[in-house]
C-alpha cells in the first residue's frame, strides 16, 4: 500500500479533484487515531523527575556534550528544510508544469516510497560499521531527485532518482536510530533527542517562506538545482569531523547458555564493544 498509495492518490486527484482526495486522506487519519486509541499500554516504573526546567537542562547538557550528535543535527537543519521545500512544495509545482499533472507526479512519489521500502529491507539485512559515512551518503542521495528535476529528465529517470533517495533515506534513518539508542542512555534519550528534533524542524518554516519568492525570482528549475547543491554539500561537510567519520555500531556478540534442567542451548545476541570507545 505504501508503494501503490501515492500513485492511486495521483489518479484520485486527477479523477475526482483534490478536495475529495484530501477529504479521504482526512478520514484515514481519523481512522488511524481511532485504532491507536484502542491500544492499551502497561505502566512501567518511571524515575522521579526533578522538574521540567531541570529535565531541559539535563537534556541540553547531554546534547551539547556529544559533538557528533550536534554536528549531524546541524546537517539535518540544512538538509531537511531544503528537501521538504524542493520535494514536497516545489515538486508538485514541477509535476504540474513539466510532467503534466498529478498522475505523473504520483508515479514519482511511488518511486520514492518504493525506495523507502527497499531501503528498510536492506537495513534489516545489512549492519554497516561506519554509521557516519552511511548516514551522510544516505542523506546526500536526497540531492539526486532535485537535480533530476532541475535537469528535466524523463519521468522514468526521475522516478528512479526518487527511489534512490528513498532507499538512501531509509537506510540512514534506520542505522542512525540504532546508533543513538546505543550511544545515549535510555533515561536521557527522550530529553536529548528532543533537541535533535527541534534543531531539524526549526528552520523548516523559514524554508517554506523563502521557497516561493526564490522560485519566482530565479525560476523553478534553478531553485531546485541550488537545493540539490546545498544538500550535496551539507551531506559531505560533517565527514571532515573525525568523530563523525568514526561513528559505528557495536557488533553483536552471540552467547550460548545451556538450560540446567533440559540442557537446551539458548542463543542470545547482545551488543559488543564499541569500535571507538573515545566517542561519548
């Protein structure tokens, strides 16, 4: 459904109009909210907190003490708004002006979601050691669709470009999520990553405000080309930092344990030692 949904959405817009398509989308969100409301979670023992301000301070201290984390957040603060502006805001405009409407743009979006699925499957099978390099390469692949639109490539080539970006994004997100959960203690994870999320989304409204005037002054394709160059540059710059290049996932160590009663062997996997103990 993730792959077919965007294509069907494009067809739906072309057949019944955007209003009915958005109405159906709203109904699916309402249905999702209803289903989520039926999920019951068991309460767990939670550490007593010292207060909201103290939690913020503790999260900030932990965030800024990890150079590799705030460097990558600075990267995301550049790439995320540029990608959202180029793909989600200017992309449909490109689809209307160059491709001919919502239906072909639905094919492009389907390519992206197919890439997400393929990248997620790859991330399940592949456990890269050099996470910093993989994340930078994955985010850098998001420059490809913007460059493809700037070059006005044929529709199949553009769909392939978005598929590449989707797979790169899925892999980078998966390995990054594994890394931060491995490196940051569980009792500080939420507070620390809240600053990470804030840093990524804070520039987004500014990007949306600047996108319209930029495309009017410089042209749609020129704006997309500049966006592609910005993403490519932002993807490479963090690799100049040794801590980012040295980011890695600890290999899994499989231990065997025999049951004292039955003698059955149980194999358990747990993270081994880090490949760079100098990183916090």
